[in-house]
C-alpha cells in the first residue's frame, strides 16, 4: 500500500527546456482526465513572465507538469502547448497556456475500411490505434468480440475505437499522451489508500447513473490518482475499493491543491 507525505507543496511546469517552479513563480492550473479517447485540454496560469520568455511559449512545445509534496512529486500532465495568451490584470501580467494531452485526434478519419467476416475486435482496434499514431500503454479486453459478418470502419477513428471497445466491454482513453484500451476495474494498477489521514477532504458523495454506482471524492492533490487508479477508500460514509473513472487535479502555490474524482464500485 502506498504511503504519502502531504507537506510542502511543489509544482513544476516544464515547457521544452524551460522550468517554471512554484518556488520562483506564482502558478495555478487544472488538469482533467477521463475515460474516453478524445484529448483533454489543461489550463495553466503563470504570473509575470518576461517578454523574452513569453515569446518562447510556442504552439506544439512539449509541456510536462510535476506536482506533489517535498520529496514526493510525480507527473500529472504530458502534452503539447496549443496556445498561450498573455493579459494584464492590475499590476500583474498573467500568461495562460493551454495544453492538449495529445494531438487533435478528432481530425483522424478513415473511409470505408473493410474487414473480413470473422475478424476479431482486437485486430481492428490495433489497426485503428495505428491510425491515431499514439503509443499503446495497455491493451486488455474483457472479451475479444468476433464480427462474424465482417466490419466496415468509417468516420472519426476515436469514435470507431470507442464503439469497438464498448462491444468488448472495455474502455478506451488517452492519458499523458498514451492510448489505453482496458477495463477500468482490472489491471496492474497500484492501490492507493485514501482516508482523512492520507488526504481525504470532506465526505464522499454517492452517485448512480445508467451503468455504474460510485462516489465523488475530493482529496489533497495526489499525482498517483488518474483514470483507472485503484483507491481503497476509508470514510464514515463508505469503506471499500473503488476505481477512478474521471477527475481533475487543481493546483496553485497558495490556493487549491486538490484532486477530485468520480470513482466506480467493483
């Protein structure tokens, strides 16, 4: 079980070879994550950068963000800068950078790619993943559905992957620039014990939708928690294992420093 240190917050924003540390810069931002293959856009604000530095924040720059606590930080975002906007606010100059956790995958399309009778979903998924051009971090299907009458793929590649993964009872999503095709409840994920002593904030709120039951959970920022993370939750309302479906990290030098998630029951 993972043990954590929740003292002395640290934020590092890395753009190409430039490092913006919360030791030297006022910084805040939000990093979302979820269980679909469309890229997420994060928003990071930096205060009072020099004109020379601002000029280096160009489209497609590689951006990474590490966050956590002294002696225990980790990666919460890896992607590409989509745009940077600088505006004055009182005596300050605030630069907002927008970061996609992968390229704009909605533009990747195929037209009438035909697969023979009896083709397995795993073959089509790997073929469509190659069309995206993202590395596959995990590939584990609940079942490998067989298309007895064949299959014709046409349209957005992300939509095709989502549909075929669903036929396999499996999720498909992009996280930190990599493609995951897997069950949220199954995998070799580390188990994180979350309680008031390890960072749980407030009371978990139950939710229920068409397919899942679970809890909305808020904690002190924890870089280990992301899509498909396993949480052993201990609270007055509920104690047991849950699996993260989606959420977001919120960070700043002096304000919010939290992770909020929706986590589903096994």
